[in-house]
C-alpha cells in the first residue's frame, strides 16, 4: 500500500471509529469502549516513559504503516508497549 492509499484508508477508518476511544476485550469476552483520556501501564521502558508506570492516553492514531499508536504527553507510542488499565 502506498502513502496515498494509506492516508485514504486511515481517513476512512477514523471517520467511522474516531481517535478518542479504543475497544478492549475483557477477560470474559465482553467488549468495552474506553474514551480518552484513559490509563495505560508501560510494559517496557520507552524513553522517557518507564516500565511499570501509568500514563494517560490523550488520543489514538495510526501510522502510515497502519500501526496503532497512543498519544501520550503529545508523543506517539506503539500500542503494544502498553497494557490498558480497565
């Protein structure tokens, strides 16, 4: 997928789901929507963020490589570095 196609896909996707929430699957299979701001816990050190500390997600975005990112302290971090606190 080229950059133009990625931008179009992201634009269409976020017109449906938005950038202010995520869907989380709970242990018993229930689905829950969390709206920003919500809390996450860093699973690894991602300077300047530290493993084990809690952070507030300001928004949810997507890179041009179609990877989801959390916006924390006005910077983008890949979502798999965090556990969502429900």
